[in-house]
C-alpha cells in the first residue's frame, strides 16, 4: 500500500475557514456562548407560584423580576439546581436549570421555617 502525505497543502486551501476550535476560542468559548444564551431566557412563574402570589396579594414589579433573575444567574454560575431566592419578605423556590419560580412563600407562611429540596440560598 502506498503512503499518502496528509500534511501537504492543497492548492487554494488558504481560503479555507479556520478550525472550529479557533472560532470558539475567539468568541470566548462554548461556556461563554452558553452563558449568553442562559441570560436571554426569560424567567417564568409557575401556575402554583402565581396562585400563591395572588393569594398573598403580592405583585412582582419589573424591578423585582430583575432582582430575581440576577439571583438565578448567580445561582446558575455557582452550579445550583434548585435555589431559595429571598426577595425582601418573600421566599421563592426556583428551578435554576429550568428558570422557573416553583413556589412563593410570604412572611406569614414562613412560620414553619423549613425549605426542602434546595441546594442554595440567594439573597436578592
């Protein structure tokens, strides 16, 4: 069998695109692209959490949502899956991975003082 030299250049190959690894390095890498995409996904409020907020007569303002979103981003960067976000006198259990507020507990309902199935707490 005849040996083939794969390192020789083909005429016109200088016009080829750079390898994908170089393109990702210049763009900041895959982690940077992923982090950017996560920031662009809107935070959702589950029907259960909305019901809890309504029964407590709590309305989240745009500013509140920005604070919660910032807390979720911080929890995400630290590798959290489910986080308790403390927003003034309101406790929110959030699925960090899915970017969904699962439930909301106001000051009157926090008398039990225990939250389960969370791996972090973020004060917004």
